[in-house]
C-alpha cells in the first residue's frame, strides 16, 4: 500500500481564458514539479478549486494528472464532494484510473455530528478495496466541520484502509492526538506548511504544501535535510520556505499561485469565478517580490 510522504503538492487547476481546463499547462506543471524533486501530487483539493468544478471536470483532471505523472511519483486524488453519492463516484474513479490513493475532505458548510462523520468516512473507505489507502482531510476553518480523534479511531476500527489524515489547522495538541490514533500507527500530514519542521519533529510524515508549487526547492531540500538528521540545515530552510509562503500569501488567494506559475514559465491561467485574478497593480507588485526572492536564493524558473 502506497502512503503519503514528504513534499506533497496540491496543484492548482489551470483554467484558460475561456474557463476551460488548460491541459498543456497542467502537463508542464506536473513535469516541472517532479523534475524539482517533489514526492507526491494531490490534485482536486482546496488549492485546486475543487468545489467550483463539475464532477466530470474533476474526473478528467484527475485522470490527466495520473497519466502525466507516468508513475514517477504517487498521485493521491482528493475526492470529497458535496454529497456522499458524488464522493463515492469520485473515489471509485480514482481507483480505476490508477491513482495511489485518495484524500477525502469532511462534509462542508452544513454541520454534521460525530455519527454522521463516522458513517460518511466508513462508507467511502469501504467502497474501495482494502488495499487502497484513504486519507481523511480536516480543514475546519473552511469546511465548518471537525474530525475528533475519537471519531478517527472509530473510523479506523471499521475501515482498515483509512491510514492517515491531512490536518490543515495550526493546532499542535490536535496533531499530537492524531499521531496517537490507531495505537500510533496513523500517518499525519501537516497542512500549514510553515509548521512543517516542528510537525516532522513530532512524527508527522510530510506536508501538503500548495506554496511548494511556486518554488519547490526550499521544501524539497528541507525534507532531505530532515531525513538526513541535519535539523539545523532544515531550520534554515524552513525560514527560507516561510519567507516564500508569505510572498505568495500562503494559499489564502490562489491567484498568487497562478501568477507565480506564470512567472516560472507556464502559460497564463486564470481563477474560476467568483474568485478573481490579480489586478495588474497587484500582479506587478507580487512579481517584483517573487522575482527578488528567487534571485536572492538562486532559484531558476521552471521553463
């Protein structure tokens, strides 16, 4: 069973000026990130504007990313949707196209209780083979729902292929509690990438970092330093990565990610409404900062 590890990049979904998915830009992004040394890809997540895409678009995009990756790195598909029926359909599709596994975000906006949360995940996990890994995805500040550690343990007891969780809220006590789930045999992946280093010191296995697609080098080097036991080097690289995260607004507005990718040499791509692209003034100010950061650290453009 393939597991998430290291630098896991939740790629943007590139939309062209006609609001269609730009598959040329997608292929270029996949190739460039793999060439830069990232460890896993994670399409159709929050950074990918998942809830603005149709079911068919999500299937087509997921399939394309798996095909473009060509087995060079594992691809985990985020399949959580607005209804259980759609989530089940996307989960089965992810398995059929040869993805390494799936992530499943909690139900969004409308509240669910603990029993409903448990039943949701158990049904999704049991809809795919037991050897197909499932990661919970908890982003309470956006989804409006939270997965308690006690609920995680109840889910794992009923669905053994639930092997980990991506947690996107900066709560180290909760990280500790998740690491103790399933008697300590449970992968925890950190969402707040600026906390990657201390999270790894606690025992997390990697970070899902949208910022890394803008400039993968510091995160890739940091993960290598951690694995080599060079924590001082890793600390310096985390400081460097944090500076970049601040420049690209740390995922608070994916329009900055798309502007960074254009600077790196990819075709210009656009946000899907109601989100808007940067104004020219915002773009120019951002590019000045981003270019200065890359030049200072000797990081090249992708293309």
